[in-house]
C-alpha cells in the first residue's frame, strides 16, 4: 500500500454546511464477528478453473472431449483409441510413422484460450506412454514460440525414450527462454519408425502455489491468500446443479488419481451470446485440491452439493421431469453428501472415503463444519428434498451446519416463499444472492437492521453491484458494495458469512461480469471490488460496536479488535458526489491515540487510458486493468487524534478504514 500523508483527511474546517456525525459506543461491544464473515466464492465460470486457477497448460490432455482431438493439431500418423489404462478416461493417441521420410508425425496443443510462457520459468512435462509392439520408441517434446521470426519456433526441447509395451509415466523439465512468450504452444514429435501410444499429456509450471505437482497458478492463488478469507465456498453456483443431473459437479469424480478423473461439461458451456463452445472440466482442480487450498490459506471450506435438481434456468420446472431426482434416485445424492463428510472428517481406519483422502496424502481430517445443499433453488420441490438430506446428516453428523437457499434473487415472490420454508426446515444458514444496480446496494445498507434475530442466520453467498448499463467493473460500483457491507458488518449477529461473486474471469473467455480478479495467460489484476473486499476482510475485528450515522450519503460500521490490543476499527463510505466533513464520536474513548487511515477514493485514481478527468462519470467508470493494475490503490496515512470527537474529511466516492490504537 502507498504511504502518503494526506492532511486533507484530517482537516476540521474544509467543508461548509451541516456536518455528519457517526456515533460509536466503544464501551459496549455487541455480537462477535464470525471468523467466516468475509470469504471467497469460487465457481468454474469465466475459465476460472481449467485455463485459470488450475495451472495445467494443456487443453484436453486426456483426449476425452466430445471430439477427442479438440484442442489438438495433428500431422502424420495420429490415431485415437479407446482402450487405455484409465477406465474413466479410456482414450489415448497412437503416433505412428507416416511412411514418408520428410513427413513428420506429431501433436500440437495451444492451451486454454492460448498458451503463454513466463521468461526463465521451469515447466514440468509429463505423459503416460508405451510402445505397443514392445522395444523402444522415441519422442521429442518442444515448447514453441509461435510469434518467433527465427528459423525454428522451438525455444526449449527434451527427448524422451519410451521403453516396453506397459504403460508408464514419463516426466521431463523444460526451461522457458529469458523473455515471456505470449503466443506459445507445446509440440510432441515421434522420432523413428516405432509407434508410441500417449495418454494424459500434461504441462505445469514447476513453481505452482506451494509447489504442488497437481498445482494452482501461483499469482491467482496468492491473490486469494492475500484476501485473508475466513471461508471459501466451492465448487460453484450453477455448475453444482449442471444443465442436466448427469452434468452436475460430481465431487466423487474429482478425487483420486488425476489421470482417472473423467471429463465433465460445465453449465457455462451453454448459451449463444458468450459461449466458447469448448468449456469442459477436467476435474484436475477437485475437492481434494479445494480442501487442501482452504487449509493452506486458513479458510473454512464450504462445499456446496447438488440437491438433486438440475439448473432451474435450463429446464422446464413447471412439472417434474429428468431435471429432478425423486424417490430412490434421490438417495444417490443424499449418499454423496454423507460420503463427502466421511471423506473430509472420517477415520481412514474405518471409512472408505477417508481412506481415499489418506491415499491422496492427507491422513488427518480436513475439519469440515459447513455444507451447502443446493445452489439457488426455489419452488415446491426444494424444501422437501432438503429435508430428506437433513434428516440423516443431523442424525449422524450433528456438528455439521447446513446451508439452504433463498432462491436466486434478494427479493420478490421466490425469496418471500423460501425464507419461511428455510425457517421451518431449521437450516443453520440461508444463502442470499444480490446481483443488482447501485441504487439497490445503497438502499440495502440497512437491510438487516430489523431482521429477525432468531432462526437461521444469513450467508450472503453471492453479491456484486451490476452497474447501470454494461456490467463491467467500475470503481463506483465497488463503493456501493462497500456501503452494503457496512450493513452486513453492523449486523454480524445475523450475517455470519459473505462472499463476493464471481471470483475470476479470463479476459478472453468470460461469461459473466463484473468479477473480482481478471487475468490473461501471463498476468492478473485485482479490481477495486477486490480492494474493498480486502479492506473489510483484513480489518474484520472481533466484536461489533453499536454505530449510528446521521447522513444518507455516509455509511459506517465500527468494530472492536481484541486480537489487536483492543483497537477500534471504523469503516466510512461516502457514496456522495461531494467531499463530506464527518465527526466520528468515539463515546467512551478519551485522550490522544494513533490513527491509521486507509482510503480508496475516486480522487486518487491515476494513470488511466481514455479518461476525461473533467467528466466525473469517466473517473467513476474506471478500474484497474491488466495494462494499468494500480489505477486504483489504497492510500495510507498515520496521525495522532484526540478523542472522543475526531473530525475527518470523507472524500467523494470513497471508502476509508480508520484503525485507532
């Protein structure tokens, strides 16, 4: 963060007119703030998994796409076969001599939405191979620069000798050149006359997050870790349901040896407007990897499972049909939930699924506490199906907190119908989703002030301000999100979790926006919405302090942080178009204290392309970009203030977090 002294933030007489007062009672801490209060929601949308967080560079590495060679270019003697060594991924490719001396046989892969190489990085190439007729076969693996003007596209290569007619795994390392290669590919050439069979052709950077071989892309994983999330919801929203029950996210297919995890078609491969027609899940980033990552970043895992209903937006839900599991067919889905709890928390000595976890390298339990049943379901079928799940789970695993759905919208008929049903079902939390415009977010900052204090708690499971017009990331939208979040925080006894959505988007492959983190194959950028989430999460505190505010443009919350020697943290949002003079009245606190302020403000946005600084709308529509990742950045100031009344200047369109020692 930038360290700049801004005396304007602490000038008491800059503003004319009425002064806003924020009253905070520092001596009467209220509800505790759950460690899970601020977290992240991962969904495989916008190429968030394959081609994104999952570091695998090869597309269709096991030749299991509907067209077995989708993602591959071929030359010479290339034949697809389907009796391979992995029963759930049976396809492989036989490379045979073309019969002509100068006619090569080989494969080329250009990755998910392209392939790029980081300069000087090491890459681990692996494949399973055999020589069908026995003896030896020879391959050359090549990293290529397709933008090169040299005589040879190759920038790194290794030879591989394949021995015998039994399937074996072969691994080599290749080092990228000294420069980034934006337009790259991997080629695999057959040498000599002996045919070679190849399967599960894979390329990973060696330097993945925590160095895991089946690992995550380091910069994207680090961005999540830097949020300090208390909870991570996965594997998604709509992909949990699938367009059909057969294409739901099936967690059991996502664990075990990575070579034998079957392909799945993601729900986001549908539609015409933004379909890329090749969006599939390798399940390489599976439930084991999700739980492992949660453990590494200190987030509680929150898996969401199918309740036996396919996506209601993809199906005719006016009548029961193949989109709905009922009777005996529902039992499979209920068993999936029970087996998942065993996979996470069971004893390998007595539990089949706990043995799978142990065999994957984690004999200790993952400590699962939360489980979502269904994504954003509504209507007459959901509540009875949810109850069918809850009965055996409550009986066998009373410690598991179950999350139900309030439907896909934060208001309206479906919402009004679902909350009473969730109360009747006695779920622990109810998942609410907010995708609305600026006015809605500002109006809902007091949504939970008079919410029932008894019964299920709220999980704000998906929210993002969809700005008026095109739904791109805007700075002002993030300020509106911050305004809503002050209301979540003031009501932490009701709202126990909140996760912005969606999390990731590939700049060349998105289906939805806005998104928290955008990326291409080399770079990533943290948006203003990311920075808002980070400021709230890293200044969560431990207990709510009673707070009132006298101005409609100013939104505020305050917390006590017992983990920081009783520091008081005040979050102030000015959603108005003008600076505002604000007095923070810290009742019960006297004398001089050190105060650090961290501000995100429109007036601090810099270095933007095509921005007319004389036109406020252009500034508010701006955000960070891959080319200019620091247009929006927090500004930090430290000073000494005299309490109880601290007068500050809240810049127009801003969020400021004050930490008072």
